[in-house]
C-alpha cells in the first residue's frame, strides 16, 4: 500500500505541475498586461488623432508613377516620419519602404504593414473617404485605410510608444515595416528582401485573428469577347459593364438593351422581384433602349461571401434569353454558363476544388473593361493548396475551347496570372499570439486559420498574420464602406502592445 500510495502521489504531483505549467504558459505576463492597459488608458485618443492624419492622403497607386515619385505617397511618408519623431521612434526611409523602430539588438521582431490603399468612389461615402468620419455612424471610424492598413500602423506606433514609456528592457528590437505598394507592385519589396537582413520573427497586421498560417493564392483570369455588329431588328445587348478594381467584389453593374419593348421590361421587372433584398435593380426605358443597373454590396475579393456581386446577378437577370454573340451578349452568355451565382467555380468545367484547412477556391468576376474592339472580363480567383497552376490552366483552356466551339463564340484567352498559396507551419511565436488573443477576447481554444487574401507574410521569415479583423466579422478593406469600430481599434492596441512585449522582452 505504501508503494502504491507513493507512486500515486508522484503521478498526482506530476499532473499538478503539468497543469500549473500549462496554466502559466497560457497567462499573459504581468509586464505585458500592465503595458497593454497603460497603452489603452494613455493613448487611445492620440491613436485616433494619428489615424485621422494618415487617412488624409490618397495613397492609391498611379499608373506610370513610382511610389517614390507620387506626391501623395511622399507626403504620407513625411507624416509618418513626423509622428515617429514625436513618439521618439527611429525612422529609416528605403524608398518604397520605411522602417520605424524601437530598441537596439541584432535580434528583431518585425511588424509588417502597408501605407498604400485601394481606390474609393467618393459619392458612395457619407463624407470624403480621405477624412476620418467619426459621426456618421457612432462607434465606427470610417475612411479608406482605417482597417487596411493605416489603422494598424497607428496602433503599432502607439504600442511601441507605450513600451518606450515604460522603459521595458528589450532583448529584441521592434521594427514596423510600412510598404508603399502592397496593393499594386510587390517587386520593390521582393528586391528589398533579397538585399537586406530581415527580422528573425515577424507578424503581419494586415489580415485576421486569431493567427493566420495559410493564405490562398491570388489569381486573375482574363478573357476578351470580341465585338461584332448586331442586327438592327433584333433585341440585343449593346453594353454590359461593371466593377472598379480587381480585388473588390463589385457592387455596380449596368446593361443596355436595344430594341427593347414594354413586354421585355415587364418580364425583367417581375423576375427582379424574385431576388432577395441584397441586390437591387433599376430600369429605365427610353424609346426602345432599356438601361438596367444593379446595386449589390462591395467587399474584399478574398471574401466574396461578404459581398453581393452585381455582375453575375445582372447577368442572371438576363439569363432567360440567349443573346446575340456581339461581344456584350457573348459576355453575358459566358457568365451565365460558366460562373452563375455560385462562388466556387462549380459551373466552370472541372476547376472547382477545396482543401480541408484552406477551404474552397473562389471564382469572382470583378472588372469588365471596355476596349475599342473587345470587352475584357477579369475574374479573380483565390486558390488553396491541392491543385497545381499548370492543372488549373489546362482545365480553364479546356472550358474555353469547348464553349467557343459549342457557341460559335469569338472569345480570346488573355494572359492569366495564377499565384501560389502560402502555408506557414513552423512560426515559433504562434502559441504566444494565440495566448494573447484568447486572454483579451475571452475566446478560448483559439486555433490558427486560413484566409483568402494574400499578405506580405510570405516574403518574411517565420511570418504569420495577426489581425486586425476579428473572426466571423466582415473585413471591410477594399469595400466602399471601410471602417474599424472604436471598440476593435482599442482592443487591437491592447493586443498588439501585449504581443510586442511578450516577443521582445
């Protein structure tokens, strides 16, 4: 009995120590927690003021103008330097990239962001998209870049400022990387990565929580529908357009039908009533010309389920007619036959597939470009691991060849870009990030996730993404209603501060 009792005691002691160690491992350090609370108490309003200054600059890429020559980009970087100087942070300008740092050590932690933004349509915003709007919808900070990615920049700087105030001895230097062409041109950053020694561990604050360890590959499929004359006696589509830029689910689309009559108008209006309230159609008949506009909901194309794509919905409205192969009509027929209202490409031959962790590939028409001799359709895809780019290309080409033959259609495949998915399986700080997230959100047993978007994580060693968007919340970056809630803004400050302390102390 004595031996059995001793053996049992040993087992219970080991178990207790194990539980204790697990508990300690899942507790944010007192230093990190105190600094995070200090950051929120001291700098919440300053962080909002910082963001208000950053969103003033329309840092959209301009065709033919390098970011280093773009006046808005130059002014934005000057504002960043001004803020960094005030906060006592060091600042280094590398042209396309600036680095804002705290501390001195060969061991470093990188925080990866970007300062450029996607275009915005001013008429769709209650105020200018380049003015921080805090009043139109109380509780929300509305402007282009508030979530993607100027809000995270302000948050990171004030997290670093709080650590500086507390005189925390850093074993690792903190470096905030702000790249100025993330939305348009990764080549300068890729060159920087080749030429410079990078931090040993990195987090990208340009995605979602809890921790992103996998990203789908970004791709664009391009097809040209060659214009042809239509019979002046038949009803035909003379124009079909929609979309704004390639990484946005478009909320606007328009079709113009010639030789239309009241019967066609009534038929289409009745069909329009069968759709749910998330898509709205407007009809205008002048003489024999019918103009139809569709209004859906814009979203980041990496999350098409969060938007309502006006292009396929408008095409679907017109799907009861087989339209003349005149370019616009060919395009509508093609969308209805091969894309439809689904998001996963299940009508597009054999291209649909999914990965157990990364989810399904998504297929979304995002931009229609009107050229002199053709209409160009751009389709955004987000592909998980599990199928090669070569196989996808082959399957796409097979669909086009068969559809052209069966429909006697004049369609040309243009250059397709099919990017690779990214998986990070060895980042040593993943558990620390999950711990901080669970501590401050109350969401227990948080696990790494995959996203449809692509961040600069894939260019940096041991990089994963950490926020700023909460799980199950719509990501508003790239939409025509971009915002971050004040509550989330403050929570991000708390979590980013705690993470920096935990990783660098």
